[in-house]
């Protein structure tokens, strides 16, 4: 039987009410039932029941799911779309060329080549990879202290470590300020999220198991929403997996952070689907940033930006459509005060960066923890400036 | 074959025949499955015209589809129809914030429209439970309501004009001005059988500055239902009055976590919105009544977020059903409010006897019940050869046995046309509505009410008198010959009224759509007319509409007759929706901006500039009046003074500029209702209809 791995009870729990439709990015750009969660569930059920054959059309409908899971919180019957689509993607990937594509694009696109290509202007502007440093800075981690509140582990991951090392630095800085000893996970340790997203189930579970083995019982701080969501789903054995903003938010009440004065800058917060729909912790970012900046939400009910693992590469045309819609929604809250767009997921950051309109030159796309570090850091500079004054006098 | 020829004509939007797509467009949120033979997604009016012309020429049936969230199978294609998805036309064409209207395409989602105009402090009032997903086009096709239509009215009260493509491919604009008959009104709720709307001019409503949203728990459904009746009977019309029974509350609560109490028999959501003093006074009265009916739980939403989550709970109720059983059959019916408890009891009784699981979530304020019958289609024997369980018929019978007047059975109807051509479809209303032959008036040559000698006040020998006034239901049934003055005094005795001026007879007011200076909103003609008894040109008596407070199913013949100046039929009797007289009503005349006022009862040009009428709680009216600069208060004008003050024309339009397509429809309507031109013959001739 095709799609035998899907639980028939999960399929039966959908009453086809259609409340998921507006929360699905592919439905939003096409208006086609075959590009909606309701439609995909029906297709899986129909193929599984032998009503319709598994043809290219069905394959395309199912593969075109971004897996943003925007439909999960929207569903009043709590249909487990995630449990339906995951085995389907796995099954389709094992019989398609997609696997090869993902390998080629993601794991052979070595960072060094990317960096070189960017310098030589060989990289297409729309390729969702941020400007990459040719030489990586080493992460500066303060020495552990006994007086501190405890130890946390910063999960470095692969993409974050290679392309967004400044975010790791900011994370370490803020966690240290909160009074934690920070330990780094092994460089190059991958959680397998991208593999799982692409339906390459076996290597994914091996990678995830490796993380579990190395860090069982620890508090794992993750600053990539995608990795966090994946690890959280397979968290058994791990002490705790927590998004960095959620962690900061939790410790604010008892924190030694001297907040100082607020900045006049305005931040538009992009909620990563992994935070909003899977971890359910996106509000932490708003809460924390609100201490330092004026925060604006994007008025589109947290619709996906189209990054979705390798989706932006795999389904470039759809991803472009989806992000254009996102950009329009962002545009509607922009004014001269807005300096930053914050995104807690490297995929989203890359996607937004690659498709940002030319008129957004004054805007920087940053990780929210960088903004926190910056707010605290400027405080430092402020103090040292004062000290300098004092020295001179 | 036909498909191939069709697709050739459509560059860029070829007919899709992929198996999986057809599988999906053959179903919607109902239990009904169809069989589409193709689907197409036009991007503009021209493409719709091309498609419909081809379908017409080749006699291919078609069905328009929006988001497919309908629960009555409205988007399900039968007879191998082609599905025309309107999701490719989803632009908001223009917004006029000052004029408070917008032109939108049919694929715009209901909630998206309100979101888009929120920065102007406006929204689109009809709010069906599926509002986040459903389209405006679908709302028009189904004349959708929603919790808040209790005070603001259903879709037809919020659609000003429709640009539609008829099945022969002709493009028409339907409104209340450009034709002698309200084709706009007849189109709304016709479930796509008259054509496809390609643009809709919607009325936008000002957002309320103040809300009170309260969740009230009752030990029994019966107590809740009686409280609802009592609230309306006390002359309070909240903006929403919704009820959920205990099982559905439990299902919803486990999804939204709105803090709904789980130990009550029924949950009532009461919302009052508007200006602060009126809102607080009304909600206090509501809660006093609830306490008198032994409410066991009362909680008022303290923040907007809390209010939002209460509504999220109510509006996701149908979807949350799958927590209990994977399928449900929805019955949608309106019963008199005072019989709510009785009908619910009966439904419960039948359900118990038949061993069925039934849940109730409904618009209590309208008496609009939604008994949901739960089942699992995988169970043996549950689907006896049909796409709905046989036992549902029992539930429907229980509902109809209570003399409900307006039921919307969710059974597949032939809604695709092409086979019987559009020419015939426009004739359906007259035929299918000739039911009540026992109405007292039968005359081979009845005289018209809206006659051409501009004397609207004579009653032409029709019998008069108020037949039935049900103040608790806000309904009055009256003979057409009754003077509006007499009606007003009967209603006034119970502190109720009709907003339209008390001039002439009821029949005359209806025939000429005499709203005076008032806009044709929810409290004016034709929207207050629920049911009509009439006699057509051949002397056949018929009944149109239904005598319950909300009434949206079937072809809206009432809209066609109201304002037709007696050229189609003679109205003999009408059931009208009344409203409580507000605490205070003040009139002002002057000049200057009135944009800051909140939903004034009237703003209209008059002899001496602009005239403003403010109504509501005295303190609110006083505050609003303070916003009026350069305005002087005047005594409330008597009905006849209004004619003078607003220079109301008392004669039918001399000429009507009709496009050929509209003219064609009107002429066919005339010849169907009155083939011998016995009704208002001169006027009909002047308009070229005879």
C-alpha cells in the first residue's frame, strides 16, 4: 500500500472545514486546493485508499508543501498534519531525484566555495545564502565561573556555525551576561533537521541520535529555530532544548541585565514558522525585544516566508512568490524609524536577504539575539565612554 | 472533446484535467461529492466571459468555486460540470474610506477585506464562522450571515452592487438604481445559479469604539434559551448572541483554551458594541436578565485578546468536531426564538431515541439553529447509499415539524446550469414560489399598488389590519392595505418601530421601496421584509420568503418585488422585522463634516444643507451631538415633513437607462409574472417592459 506509514486515524480526523487554507503559504499564492493542507490530506487519503493513482500531479502537490506547519495551530481539530506529511515526504523522497538534489545543493555547496563565489559575483543574487566570511572568527567564550547559575550548551549546528557565527557570538555574550557558563557543542555537529525536512529519514535520525548521545541531560540552547524545532521533536534523552530567545525571556525577571535606556530604533519581527507553529515560543522574541526597541509585528498572521529547509532552492519559483507576499506585508509596517528586521531562523534570514526589495537599503536583517547583544553592548560602550571621560578629567 | 475546444480559447488559463485536481475540486466542506470534468481559474473578467460563452455554446454545465468552505455543497460540481475557481481574482480593486464602500473581486477572503480596511477604522460586517477562509464571492452566493448579523444584517444588507457575468457571457452590473427590479437582491443568495460575480461593491461598517463581550453559563440549555428570548423581548438587540451546548464547549475548549466553563449545560456569548454608555447600559440589562434565568457563570472579557479568543472559540466550533467524530452533518434552520428551548428539547429527544450524537452551536439571537449530527463514515451501515445518514432526515423532520419557516437542507441540488439555460433560470422564482393558493385575495385583474398616478397613499381596496404582532420576536405581519401610521401606532405600543417614514400604506411603501431619506441598510427596505404574500398578473397567489427573523435561503423573490412599483405582482400581506425604539433620537440640520460621528442613523442632504439623525443612549447622543459644529437641532420631522425636507420624489422614475442584458432580464421577469401586462400597465409600458 502506498503511504502505509500514515496513520489512518490522523487522516480521518480532518473534517475538511478549510480553516487551514489561509495559513498555508502555497495555497495563498495559488488558490489551488491541491496546494493546501486540506487538499494534501485528501490526496494522501485518496492515494492510500487506491482512489487515485500516485502520479506526477499528486507528487508535485505533496512535495510543494513548505512544511511550515502553519496549518497546525490553525486547525481546531488538531489534525496532526506534521505526522501525515513527514512519512509521505520520506516515501516520495526515496523514490525521487529530490534526495540527490538536496545533497548536491546543500552539502556540496561548501561554504568556502560560496564565499569565493560571492566575492567573484558568481553567486546569483537570489540565492538564499548570506554574505559569508572568508576567514571565520573564533568564538570568544568567557571562562567558566563557580559563582554562575549553571552551565548551558550552545548548539552550534552547521549552517549557523558557518554562515552566522556572529549570532553565536551574540548568544554567548548575552548568556554570559545572564550569568551562565556557556559551553560550545562540537563544531560541525549537525542535528539532521534539513535532512528530515527533505525526507532523507535515515541519515537524519542518525545525526539526531548523535546529538542525543553527546549531550544527554544537558540544557541545549539553540539559536536556529529550525534546528530547535527538530531537536525538540526528538528531545527524549536531552535535558532540555530551548530557543535562545525563550531562554532569555524566562530569565528576565531574575536577570542581572541592566536594561538602561531604550533605543529609538524600530524592529520588525519576523516569526519563524519553527518558533510559531512548532515550538510555540515566538512571543518570547517580542517580549524580550520590547525591552529595548519598539517592536512591530508583520500583519499577515505569521504566514511562512518560503524558506522551508531547502525549499527556496528546490522550489525557487514558489518560494519567490511566497516571499514577495511576505515582503508586501513587511512593507505595510515600514517607515523611516524601522532599522531592523529580526529573524530567529537562518533559513528565513537568507530568504529575506535574498529577496529584499532594493528600497530596503537602510534595513538590516538580524537575529534577535544580536539586537539584544547590541543593546547591552552599546550600554557597555556607553559606560566605557563615561569612564574615558572620567579618566580625562 | 468540448474540453479541448474550450481550452483552445483560453490562453494562459487552460482547462485543467489532472486527476488529482479534479478529485479535490469535486468536494468542499460538506459531505457531498461531485464529479468535475475540468477546472479553470480565470484571472480577469474577460477570461470569465470567454469561459462562460464557450460553456453556453457547448452546453457544458459549470459551477463557480471560492474557498470551498461551504457546508451545503454549494461548490460541488454535479453532472460533470466544469469548476470555475474564482481564487485567481482576489484583488481589492478600490476602497473609498469616506464613502465607506469598496469594490472587491470575488476571491478576496472575508477576513482579508476587514484587515485591509482596518486602518480606516472600517470592516466588512458579515462574519460567518469560516470568515478567515471564505471568500466574498461565496458570501454573496450564499447570502452569508454570522454571529454579528443579529444587529448588522446578512450579506445582502452589505452589498451595494455586483458586476456579474451571466451564463451567456454577457457582463452586467446589478444594483438597486439602474433597473426597475432589485436584481442585485435576487442575485445574492442564488448560489451561483444566476451567473458569476466578478466584482462586488461592498458597504464598509465603522468599527465600534467600545465592546462588552460576556460569557454566561447556564445549568441547562433551556434556561439559556429562555434568557435569549427575554433579552430580545426586553428591547435589547445585542450585536451577537451565540450559544454552545456542553459537549461542543468541551471540544472547543480543548483547542482554544479560552477558559470556557466546562461544568455548565449551555454557554451563551453575549456581545454588545457601540458607544460606551449604550453598551454598558445594555450589557447590564442583559446580565440582569441572565441572572434572573439562573445563570451560574458570568465572565466579561477584560482585554481585546480575551475577546478575540472567545470568538475564536465560537468560530472554530464546527472544525473542532473531529475531536469527537470525524464527520458531521449540519442542519441549518431558523425557528422562532421563543420556541428555541422546545425545538432543542425535541432534537435531543430524537437523537437519544435514535442513538445519535447531536451537538448544538448556534446563533441564538436569530433563532438560527445548527444541530450537528456526528458520525464516522467508516462505520458500517452509516451511509445507506447516500452521502448523508438517513437518520439526519429525522432530525430535519423534528425541526420542520416545529413549523420552522426557513430551512436550508444540505442536500445536493442541481445548481449547475447550462442544461436549462439562463433564460429559464431567471424564470424559476415565479414558478417555484406559487405555493399558497389559499390566500384570501384572488382577483383576475388586481390593481397595482405602486400605480403611476403618484398617489401612493390609496390602498386600492386591499384589506387592511395588523394580523400578528410578535414583539418578543421583533416581527409583525400586516395586510398591505394597512396605513403605515396605523402600523406605527401598533408597534409603538410595545416601544418598537420601523425606521421608514410612516407615509401611505404598507403595500405602497414596499412597492415603491419608500425608505425616505434613510439608506437601504439593515433597518430599511428591502432588508426588513421577511415574507410576502402576493398575487401575480395571472391571478395566482404566492408566498415568498419566510416569517422568521433571519431568512436567507432560496431565491430572494422578496427583493425583486420590493421596489418593483407593482409591475410584477400585487403585495397583499407582508411580514416585517421591527426594531426597538432607541432611548433617544435627535435631529440636526447644518453643514460641515460629519466623518467623526459613529454610525449615525442618518446623514443625508436636505433642503437646508445636511440633516443628521443621532440615536441611542441619551448620554452617547449628547456626546456625538457635541461633535457637530455648525449644526442646529430641529424637532424630529413628522413623516410628511420628511417629504418636504428631503425633497423626496413621489413618482416612479420616468426613464431607466438599462443595458440590453438587464433590459432583457427585466422583460422576461415581467412576462413571467404578468404576461398580459395587467399590473401597472402604463408604467410597464413607459419602462418598455410591456
